[in-house]
C-alpha cells in the first residue's frame, strides 16, 4: 500500500495541473476572442471617423470658396451685388483733418 501512495499523489498533482492548464487556456482563448471583437469595433469606428473627417474637410473647403459665399449671401441672406453708385474706390478716400475728428454727441468742437 505504501508503494502506491507516491504514485497516487503524483497522479493527482498531474491531473490538477492539467485541469488548471486547460482552464487557463480557455480563459486566454476567451480573452483573445473578446479583444478581437473589440479591435474590429474600434477599426469600424476609426473608419467611420475618417470618413466623417473627409466629409467635414470637403465642407470646409466649400465654405471657403468665394462662389459658395456668394450663393449663400444671395439665397439665404437676400444680399445683392452693389450698384455702381455705392462702390467707392479706395484711391478716392483721402483723410482730412475733419475726417479724423471724433464724431458724435460728445465730440468737442
């Protein structure tokens, strides 16, 4: 009976070690699948954000376009091109001492 005792202890330890290794393997495999799914979701989100960024960059470029500004001014804001009598050439504006004087009710004369 004493001869079988060390074998039984070693056999029990071997079975426990195998079960522990199998449980650890299953846990690691499960975590690998979870990380794979999470990485897939993250890549999809990254692709969606890149597409959104591309669309927004195109929108910014269109808003910087003078033609786009003109269309918005005419359609949404109801603006029109100025008539020739409302255009003042910059060369014609000359500063005089009177034009530099403060204007308004509190101006000193």
